[in-house]
């Protein structure tokens, strides 16, 4: 088994706990860390703890031994205590030698401590209480550097503590079974096997990241008018009614509403079968890039350097304004972003049309 002297001396690392309690996008951007742990510890048991809503993403991951979902604990003191006892009892059965928390919250720190791992790694938290930082035996530099991608930010926790990382680009495996199920779903909506289509995800949990519905409708019509490609609308169950309004407004069988019809794992398969993903700053953007699909990220106040996929297969559209990116929740933190409200279909198409031509209707360079 692999050992790393600067972490555990000469002890063998038999079991590793990796904790990532961020949102779905954060989980996706943590895949290089998971891959690096498997490369450095090929014989170790690797257990990943994430939020329950993202658990499907790890179902086909070849680098882990087990994934554990964290949901809302039950109400009532006795039920809560029983739940925590079973949860941490299960974790401690693995007899972890190393625990790594990729976030700076208290919940992950408690989990790392109660896992029983003698070596615990995380990032220094400026706002941590007196005990939070002391839970860990090694702490990485806390700062997200200018121009640094969030995936590299997570990777730095490993590299600063002596664990080398070879690949920093997230990669997501999709099983043949999920691909077959996605193809069947598309066939029911009259998109045949091998037919090119574009996935459009215009929805977010955060209104300040979204385009106006009128602009989205114009974009759908413009894509079909220019390229005659079916457009599949994607999102969660909570987005289905809005997606249906868009589909009806476009009045064409070439718009398919699949919002809420797939799990995250099946969504990844759907994206892999597509020709391109177009969407706002969302988890879908990261999933699409990780399964190898060209993407268009439509950004407002979010940092492009931090959150946009890297490489020639991925482009970003944003309004040319001095305040972009402001990293605020809308202008004056009021929930509406002028940089997205004023982004025109002309500005979008000028960037997107050559990308579609290159990767969907033409021959990519690589």
C-alpha cells in the first residue's frame, strides 16, 4: 500500500475519508481530488461523504469504495441522537487513517473529528472558532488566488499537504446502463439515437444568475432558426412549470421539456449524448464539461475565472460591464443582475453561433 511520510510517517494508509458538504457544483469540482487520492493510494479504501442530493453523481465513480449521503436529520431529540449514533458508528467501522474536509464549515470538522482518523486535513478558516482549526492536524492556505479555478482551490488542500495531483480537470464516468436509459427517454420524445441536440439549462436556485425568460425564449427560437437543432430544456422538478411555459411559447416539437424527469446520474448521461450544453452558472455546466461535452456558460455576477470550465471546448458569454464580475447576489445584493437583464440575444449569438458551428454541426479541432 502507498504511504506518504509527510502525512502519517511510516504508517500505511488503509482507509481515507473525504468530506465535501458543498453544493452539487462543488462536488463536481472535487472530482480531481478523488482521482488523486486513488492514484496515490491505489489499495486504500476511499469513502466520500457528500450531501444526499448529489449522491447519484458518485454511483459510477471508479475511484471510490463507498459514498455516503448526508441529509436532514430527523426531528426530535431521541430520533436525532439515534440517527447520529448510527451515522458515526458506520463511519468509524472503516477505521480511517486519514480524513480530509474540503470545506471550512463546522459540520465537516465535527465529522472529521468523530471519524476517528488520527490525521485530519482541511483548509484554515478565518472565521473558525477557537476549536475548529485545532481539530485538524494539517491546514492548507485558505485563500482563493486571483484567476484560480475552484477545482484548483480544492486540489491545493492536497498538494500543500504533500499529496501530488496529476489531473486537475473534473471527469465524470457514466455507465452504459444510464446511457441506454437516456437514449430511451430521448426516443420517447422523438429524438433518435445519434441525432444531435442541444441541452439548455436556464434555471438556477438563485434568480440573480438567470436570464430573463424573454431572452431565453429568443435564444431557443434563434438556435432552431439558425441550426435546426432540437433544444432540450433541463432543470429540476421545481423548474418544470417554467420550462413548460417556454416550450409552449416556442410552439414547436423541436423543444423538449425534460426538467425534473431525470436523476443527476441520468442527467449526466443525457448530457453525454448531447452535442452541446448551454446554460447559466450552475451544476449542469460542470456536469456537462466533466462528461466531455462542449459548453457555453452564460455568466452574470459570478467569477468566470473561479467557476467556468477551462479549455477550448468551453466558452463564456457575459455582458461587457466594468462591474462584472461583482460576486454579489444581484445588483446591490437585491436579487436581480443588470448584467444578465441587459444581455441581448445579439451579444449571445455572436459568441455562441461559431461554437455551435464548430462542435455540433462542424468538425472540432480537438
